[in-house]
């Protein structure tokens, strides 16, 4: 028996941890299909030359839909791991597939059950033999639980397949299965979270005059502006879903003030200026909503400190708030309001260049964002055209 030596098992454990570590780092930004992680792990962990020979072959089976079991085939090529151009499809009801899917873990060497390797080939499905094209001398197979169900099989270990090899395949499938389950659950929670904050933003918007797609467009403009100034993926994703919460606090402002035609009295303006605080209070202190909270609180601050509610200046205004301010004002100018008609993109460009009686671009906007705006203004117009 060729048991794994301590050096090999340590190396394999290290390789497996590396696959898991990489997967976990990316888990919040992508959802793993089971197959791709199993392939990564097989390549890294079982591609180790000490336990693989030139005839080593791996198959990852999945049951993606009804009835069919589909297999992707990989073989060793020098130090590398190459996917075979052919794949395997067989019926889930075939005896071979039933054994695979129900058998949990199986370890088999030809000499334990047959008189010859040639005789041993009779154990395998014709579709498997056809794609492998090499005699099979041993294998370890492991059922994959979870979604999608399936199995992984490693064929043709050097000399014999051992209990050590079975343990490695078993650990691999348990660990990768957990990552896939975690990824699926995280993305379900993420969808529920996104649905909830959109529902909150929409329900508060109903109290406002800004109906329709205003909040969706502000999300999109903010995302574009954040990308245009070179912000990283995490910031861009956060602002693309947090910007829509900027005015949730308006739900506490009497509707006669929100819908008033013409300018507000000083007293009405004082009430209106409380909506950033109300918004921050509604959003609360959850770390996951910290950007939404800072946007709600800071989207009416001005670069020169003349805004509200904190009269904060320049970089003391959170970047997210400075971005949403540009996005929100662009959209407000493009849209019809009780106190003004809708303006064309060109009219808004003129205001962003030279200002008007309400907007003073150089005093109100972060200059870097104003420059970014002029670089991508055609894309902003495109969003309004698509979602207006
Ligand atoms: Fe606001
Ligand atoms: Fe708004």
C-alpha cells in the first residue's frame, strides 16, 4: 500500500486551504457554481504530482437539471491539469449513476475484485470508458451533497488507491461543499437584503414628489461617478445600492411642504432641513448600512460649507454624500417638480458649468466629482433616457 507521506498530506492540506481561502475572499462578490470550485480544488489538491500519475483522470459529475447526469473530464498533462474536450452525459436512472450519487464514498482497486484489469473495465459505464480511453486500474469516488448534487471521481492513482486518497477526496468534497452552501446562502440573504432596502426606499419615496425611477437612477449615476473617480469594487457596489436611501427621512416631513409649489417659508425650510437627520435615524447603526446612513446625513452638504445639516466642508463631507449630491441634483434638474419644469441634458450641462439661482457648481460640488461628471455626462444622459 502506498500511503501518503506526511509531507504530501501537509502539502495537500495547504493546497486545499488555499483554494478555500481564495474562494472565501471572493464569496461576497460572486456566487459559486459547485462545479467550478470542485474543479479548482481537484486541480490544486489532487494535481499534486506525488499522488498522481500520467494516467490520472478526474471527472466532476453534476445533476444540473432533470434526469441527466453530466460529467466534465480532466487529465494530467505534465504538471498541468487539462479539461478533455469531450464530456459525459448519462441518465440519472442508469445503475452506474445511481451508485455514484447514492454511494457516498467508494474506494476500489482492480486487484481486490477482479482477475484482470480488462475484466475490471466491465464495472464502468460505456460513456465513461469512451471518454477516458485508458484502462482504469483504480478509483475513489465521492458523492457531492447540496445543490447541484453530483459526484467527483479520481481514477488511476499510481500503484493503488489508498484510504489516504479516499480521506483527501472526502475532505475536499466536505470543505468545498460547505463553501458552496455558504455562498448560496449568502447570496440568498444578499438578495433579501437588497429587496428590503429597495422596498424601504420606495415606500418612503411614495411620500415624496419624486416618484418613478428617481431612486434607481440615482443609484446608477452614483455608481458611474464612483467608478469614474477610480473607486474600488467594494465601494462601487455599496454606493450602487445605498444611494437610493438618501431621502428616506422625507417620510417624516409633512406632505404639504414636500409638494408645495413655489418656494418654502423659512419655517417650512427649517422643517425640510431635518430630513437628513430623520433619514439617518430610520437607517440606524447597522454596519452594513453605514454608507446609506452617511449618504442620508450628508447629501445636502456643500463643498464650501454652506449646506445642511452640519455645514461640513470639503473632504469632511463623506465621499459617498458628495457623489450622491451630484447624482441627485442632476436628476432633480432633469425631472419635473412642482416648482420647476423638466430640463434637457444640455440645459443641465449649462447649469453644471455656470450655475443658476439655486446651483453654484464650484461652491457646491467637489471639484474632482465635477470633472468626473463632465467626463461621463453622456452616460448620465443615457441612464435618464433609459430609466426616465
Ligand atoms: Fe434630500
Ligand atoms: Fe433625491
